[in-house]
C-alpha cells in the first residue's frame, strides 16, 4: 500500500553530505519526494512509496549514515504519516527552505 510521510530531523553536523545520503537511500528504496534544509538547520523529508519501503527508509535514516562511525548526528527524529498526494515524479534535493 502506498503511503506518505513527513519527517523532521535535527541534530549536530547535519550537512550536505547527510542530505545527499538521504537522497541516495530514498532512491534505493524507490521513494518519491523531496528533502531540504529548513531555516533552523533541521532537515525536512517528504516522501511517498510502499509502506514497507518507507518503514525501512525511516529506520535507516533514524540510525544515521555509516560515515558517522560511532555516533549519529540525529538527535530528534519525528515522522508523520499521511495519505499520498502523488505530487512527485522522483526524489529530489531542494535548495528551498521552509
């Protein structure tokens, strides 16, 4: 079943390398959506896809990438589920902030 999520991630050392890692994982799980930095430095993710793939994506992003060997930069991770809006053709990184 196709679902949608909105995620907010905040923490230390959230940089462009981290957001690129989010993008790569979203594509690996076949998700559509967008991610970007908010004005406060946190990251927002809006994604749609199969519920199973969204759950796998959420678990991976919440743990953080391997290149932060002994610690995750993720301090706060929130997820809101919603019905898909089917507004995305692929997954992208935006320069737009909110």
